[in-house]
C-alpha cells in the first residue's frame, strides 16, 4: 500500500511540474528520441572519421553536436553538477540498449531482447524523472535489504524499485498518441 502512495505522489509531482513548466511531454518524448538519434549520428561520424582518416567528418560531427546541444536545452531546463552530461548518457545508453535489443529480436531471442528493452526503458524513465525534477539524486539509494530480496531471476520480490516507479510515471505522463 505504501508503494502505491509513493507512486501516486510521483505522478502528482509530474502533473504539477508539467503544468508549471507548460511542457507538452508527448512533444518532449519525440524530441528526446530525436536527440538520441543525434547522439548516435555523432558516434557514427566519429567512427567514420577514424576509419576513413578523413577530417571532414569532424566538421559534420561538430554541426550535429551543436544542434543536439540546442535541442537538449529545450528539455533540460535546470541542472546542477553533472546532470546535463548524465542526461545525455542516459539517452545514449537507452538508445544503444534499444538497438541491441532489436538485433536480438531479429535473431529470434525474444527473452534477451525483452531484458534489453526493459533496461533501455528504465534508463529513459530515469532521464525523464531527473529532468522533470521528480527524482532528486540525494533521495535515490539502494539499501542492503533490497539487494537480499531478489528472486532467482535477479528481480526484487515484493518491492517496487525506483525504476518501476519511474516507468509508471513516464507511462502516465507521456502519451505519444496525445495530439
């Protein structure tokens, strides 16, 4: 019951934040996916420059980086310390895990794909939790008792993790079908 109250509190915070900042989260979600792809383009331009030894790819990489930075400012309004960089890496890791999951799906390994997709979504949810101000980094901690309560598949028994809460939050707050 206490977990339901915590999840509802998170959802209430998201609703409050989105009203205050007048965010259209469905557009924000589209923009964040676009940013993920720009990060991937930066990576590909880097590797292409090194494989071809052609420095012209560095100019393109810089152009894409400038564009990505401008677009990230539309989502990441307030940040302290390393939150900007953490946000970028959360999006990049989420995208990479999604891509690896898709490759596993193509190979026919649905279980492995599903696990990668779950991890991707958890990272994506953490990105939104941090950038909506719903997750305060000083409040995220894992206690020893949480680690001991794992089932044979490595999942927590009867516990709702911060990722589960964030997943519920993102699912409710971001409705890509809302116009």
